[in-house]
C-alpha cells in the first residue's frame, strides 16, 4: 500500500475523530489496553488482583482478555459490594469485601452518589480544580483494611501477574502495603489510575507513584483511558507498568 493511500485513509478516520495505528506482532501499541495486556502477560491463567472492583468492570475486561484468569476482587463499600456479589462471574473469581492499604486495621470509607468516586479521602471542594466538587457524600462507614503482603501471605499467593488499583487517590498506601512482594519480584505488572487534577484532599501524587514504580523496577508501558479537564489539560489516566527483570 502506498504512503499516499495510507495517509488518505488516516485522514478519513481522523475526520471522524478516530485514530489508525499499525499493530506489530508481540509489541504493545499503546491504544488498546486489552491487546497490550495480552502482549505483556503471556499466560492464559494469570493471577489478577482487582483492587477497587466497584461493579465488576475490570473483572469483565480480564475475562475478555484471558482464557481463564484467577481474579481476586476487592471492594470495601457494603452497598457496592452487594451489587458486585449479586452477579455471577464464575468460580475463578473470588470477591472480598475488604480494602487494601499500608497497614491492617479499620478505616472510615466515604460513599459518594457515584460509586466510582467513593474513597477513603474527602472530596476536594474547590470547583476550579475539581469537576466533582459538588458530589454528594451519602454514607461514611467503617471498613476492614489489610495489606497486599499480609493478604497474600495468609492466602498462600506467591505471584501476582497483574495488580490493578483504582482506589480514587489512595494508590500509594496500597502500593506501600505490598513492599515485600515488590522486593521479591512477585508482581509482574501494575495497572493503576494517576490523578493530575486535585480531586481529593491528600490524594496520592502521580510523580511520587511514578518514582516508586521505578524504585521497584516497574517500567511504564503507556497511558490509557485519558480524561481531560476543560478539554485541554490531562486530568487523570490509567497507567500500565511491567517488570523487565
């Protein structure tokens, strides 16, 4: 196919707001998360941790990506967990009404109207920085918190092929609770949300997360699912990391 024809096809797709990229065998493309996960995790039966399961969106993604994944899903909110538990995901999915953090214990969890926004952290009320500043808090409840290291030790889990974290600004405590797993190179890939807009008070700093990932020799693959504030600046995105050694 000539370059002129390729450029023409790309321009047509661009007119409709679509992007065309070449797909190389055994290489990530940075556009299709499901495809890239398959490239990085060459295992039909990976052990996946879904931290911040919400209603099971990531469970569905992982079951679409892999033939028969083993999934541990964690959701601390009692109401959201009830919705999650009402669904049938199969015997390879274990649901845990539990939060993961930097230390074991009990903590206060905030349930907002949009369950996807629920967090341990209070919402930033500054409307100039946070498009969700007026989100209504409907319930605060006490929830159990464990650490990655403690949970895996108790469950006899030696390896995590994919660690997914979507905890609304609480990513660093989750990562710090798995320091032994990282040191022993037992986590193969990490998929987590980076917030660049100040959505929550005291939220995890994206640059600190990137530095911590580098400390554990987890290298950035790419960013996915980018969301922008005011149509220009990057507000939050999903980042994929993998271990190279």
